[in-house]
C-alpha cells in the first residue's frame, strides 16, 4: 500500500512541476522539473526497497 501511495504522490508532484515548466519555459522551472523527477524517482526506489526488506 505504501508503494502505491509513493507512486501516486510522485506522479502528482511531477505533473505539477511539468505543468509549471510548460507554462513558464524558463531555466529555473526546468531545473525544478529535473530535481522533482529525481526526487520522485528516489522516493519510488526507496519505497520499493523498503517494502522488500521489511
């Protein structure tokens, strides 16, 4: 269940960052988008391994 929550949370946050980037199309928005995707990916991997090892 935690993995599903992490996936949904990551998808929503990434979607918000993507929409923000598409509206502004400037460099700070692009950096925030890349950082958000990286954090989302880390969160998904972390939750996946956490569910395996517990």
